[in-house]
């Protein structure tokens, strides 16, 4: 089980406001290009894709590659529509899958 | 009066190499603004992921049936100030133990489980959680007379030339502190923020791992993590940095 944190910008969000979302996850992002002291290749182990769904709609997605550092922190924005769940999903090599959910509250 | 001055000169320890207290700088103060910003923001600091993992381990009872950390100690907040005073003298071992060693002894004796391996994620996570409770407190190594021998050995290691490059810690971290070594600034080597996330490692690691780096750097065979020599050296470094503010779990380039 991976350790991940998600953060929704604090404050009173109104409909139409731009809201910053951040997500960080503990992951080695092993590139697959390194070798052990004995010369054996260390198998690649990276997160391949990150998606974010807000109120059932995909609002952000990106592919990740070996050049991305360990414990990737991803920050992006979305437009507040109505109060609803925000689901952050990471998928990667070796069947890696992790999801976190938070709630974006929108004032009327 | 002259006799008094002479007496004072004899009594005061002559420590010409030491950095004057006003000139001591932690690694935080000598690193770049971007890395400082990363450390200041607990969300962006990857070492806080270790702390989160540590929180889960703290309250989890071992499968073997022993107590959890929580059931003996209470919440992690009870560990305030603990990390600032390690290494400490452990009566039953009759030797100095570092914080990781203390956690491992607890696991073995109180929890009845196999102690977590040195440098394992689980041990670093617990260490990071305990160290976080001392953030903002001054390093306060104990003035325990039973540690004097270990402290003297640590100081001797600090000033002894090592490896093919034939350098002692003191040559870089005291005499050439603040100067450039291949594009990086030589830090003063104060262990205020361990365990910490080092970008070069792309991982959270211990002070012993960092010392291992330095030893490999001067082409010496490093002591294994947790070795008595490592603990002696750690004890000396903590005394050398006594009173400096802890910033664990830190970020370093």
C-alpha cells in the first residue's frame, strides 16, 4: 500500500473559481536504466499514468516517464462547478494502482 | 592576575579547529532557495511521506501479539525532544545507541519481533516520525559521563585521515567549509535534519548513510550502518552541533 497525500486549495470556492489541486505519492520511479553493483539491470518500476476525476468527469490526466523523479508531486487547477468527490488515481508498472479521494466543497 | 590568566588558559579546552558558535550554519542555511522552499512546505517535502508511513506503524500492533508503540508510549507527541538527545547511553548494552538502534531494541525486547533492518523504509519511517516531534528544538546531546569515551573516539575519528584520498572530516567540513567542491558548497556537516530526503538519493535516508557517502567519497571502506564507529562519530557530530535547531525530517540536495 502506497502512501499518498492530496491537497485541495483551502478557501471558500464559488462556482467558476479556479482551484489548485496537488497530489504526491511515495514511489521509487525506478528508471530501468540503472544496474546493481553486480551489473544486473534493475527492472523499471514507474508510475505510468495519473488521472483526476472531479464529480465523475476527468479534469486532469498525464503520462509519466522514467525521467520523472521519485515521489512525484503533481499540481494542477480545475474550475469549481459543484460540491463533489475528487478522485486521484495512479497506475503503473507491476500492477501498481493507488487511489485517493477528497471532497471539493463549493459555496452557493 | 597573570596567574589567574595562566590558570584560565590551562583550564579552558583549546579547540582551535572548532567553528565559532556564531558562524555555525546548518545544511538548510547553505542550500539553495528552491530546496529550502521544498523543505518548508510539508506537502512538498517527500520525507513527510515517511512520517505518514511511520504514523501507521506507530499504532499498528505486531502480528506476533506484542504491544504497538502507541500502547506503551502513547501518541507520537510524547516523543517530543527525544531525537534531540540521541545517541544516548543504554545501560543494558553498556554502550551508546543511536535513535534507530533504540527503536530496534524496543522492537526486539518490548514488541518481541525481529528488529527492522538498518536503512529499511519501516525503520526510517519510525525514526522520521520520532524526529519530527523534535523539530524546532535545539540539539541537546546528553552530558553523560558514561559517553565520554565514545565522544572521544568520535572526535578522534572526525580528525583522522581516511581512505586513498587521505582526508579527515575536519579537512572539508571545518577548514574548507563554505568553499566549492565541484560546483557544490561544502557544508559544515551539522546533523540537524536526519532522517532526511536527499535529492541525490531520491529517497529518505539516515545520517549513517550520509556518512557512508562521505567515506566512499574519500575512497575509504565505509563502516556499516549502526556500527559502533558510526555511533561514536554521530555522538561527536551532535556535540559539535549542540544547541542548533533541529529541522527533521529535512530536504537536502
